[in-house]
């Protein structure tokens, strides 16, 4: 990817997860947040050129000044080999390998002919309930809801169990953020007993349709490498890996 694309993607990520405070130093964006969401509380480079290693200590000092652990989101590219050695020498450990994936919006749209998810400009309590319900850690879920609600101009999609005899409650949800030239998908959740019914595909297709209507021809998302179910879904949507990264955080 080009330098401009890398930077625009990383800025779009922080627009979507919306840390309360973001600081920028040459080559880096630094998110400050107390949530469980790694993207909101880590420092990330906006270039894949070899970084100035002095920046690592400068970033660590900024976290320390706020009484927060220094967490870095480092791309798995050769130019960062030296930076990884520095982080290792500072006692940080590598964890949560994740992929940045991108796709053409028109390709994503084909995942489902049902583009009937309900879409709102607000994340109401019914939408949030999916994150707090069956199959999810309620503490982490509440933290993610808080982060996603902070974003400006995001759209919140949901599917209800409105079939005859259904519970008539929200059983799947997702978020669309439109920023820095990218339509990005976040917060995809389906209640445990409703998985495998194509609800996530309906949400993604609905959001892709909105993105295309608003002129966004590129989409992106981030998914952990070991999340096989999500990986298969996103591959069917046409997403491919732009690059991989891992978090570097203090060893327990």
C-alpha cells in the first residue's frame, strides 16, 4: 500500500474507536484511553518506513505521565524489526496478532441480497445489549460500547429477532464509520444462539450499500488472526489482508 493509504487507514481507525485524547508526534498517533479496546489505547505508526527508535521512549514517557501503560500497535513488516527488538528490551511482549483488511465496497455489497438491517445514528441500549448478552464478556462489551458511542458520525446497524414467535429484540449489530476516505466496519456482534443464520452478512451488506451511496468505494476492517469464523466471512465479502500487526504491551 502507498504511504498515503497507510496513514489514511490508521487515521480512520482512530476516528472510529475515538479515544478521549489523541496526541500526534512525527510518524505516530498516540491514543489515550482506559477501555479494553487496544486500538483506542495504543500508539501506532502512520508510516511503514523504519521508525525513529527515540520515538518509542518519547511515547512511553507520555503514557507514564498519565499513569497509563505504554502499548504499541506495530506492523509485521521488516522495517520494524529493530523497533521490535527495542520494545522487547523494554520488557514489552508481543500479543494479539491482527490483520488490517481492505476491500472494494462493490465487492462487499454482494455478500447478501438482504440489505435490510436497521440503521441509526445513535447506539441505543437495545443495540448495546448485544455486546452485554450471551456469548460475550459483559465488562469488555460495556467498554466497547462506550468507545464506539464516542465516534462522530458513525452509523449503528442492527437486526432484530422479529420472526413469528421470536423475542423481538436486537440479536446482531455492527458499526459503520466514514472517515479519511474509508468506510470501516467495527463492532460486529451476533448473539450466540443466533449465529450461523447470515445476520452478520445482512448487516455488512446494508452498511456497504450506505457507504457506496455516500461515495465510499473502499472499505476496511480489522480482525484477529485466530478468529477463524470472522476470517471466513470477511473473505467471502472480498476482504484481503493489507498488512498484519501485533500489540506490544507490558508483560504481566
